[in-house]
C-alpha cells in the first residue's frame, strides 16, 4: 500500500486577523500533525509592544522627575505580564482555535489531541 505524506504551511487570508497564526504540519493518509505559531512579523511587533512599559519607566527616570516611587516597578511588571498573558495569550488562543476549526472543515478531519 502506498502511503503519501504532505508537508504544509498555511497562513490564512481572513482580513484583519487571519495572518496572526501560521499552521505547519504533516498529513499522512491516516493521521496528521498541526503546529500553530504566531507569525514572525506579529512576534516582532508584539515584542516591541512589550517593550513600551520599560521604555516609559526609563523615560521617567531620565527626565527630571522629583519623585520616583518604587511602586512603579511593580506597575511595570504588572503591565508586561498583563500584555503577555492576557492580551497576547487570549488573542492567540481564540485565533488559533478559529484557524484550526477552518482547517478541520476544509480537510473534513476529526481532531485528537496529544
């Protein structure tokens, strides 16, 4: 029996949110693997956004601010964690799930998680 396998890389064309997730994987005749990642360009942009709170604190230190409160360090850490885990994490979870459902509908497959 001849078993063929196909390697693929899919970037969705949905306007506004489709290119956020990139799906790569391999499909065999009886099973397949899918790896979902954030697109390289979005990773760079999100890294820049994560640097904004740090840039703000550095700008505050370099300016002639008379009062620097140590609580600002906790605010900085909270902002970075909030951006990373709430905004980026939630967006990735929702958009990757939508992309995987569209892929499943196109291929007419059933998902099993490993």
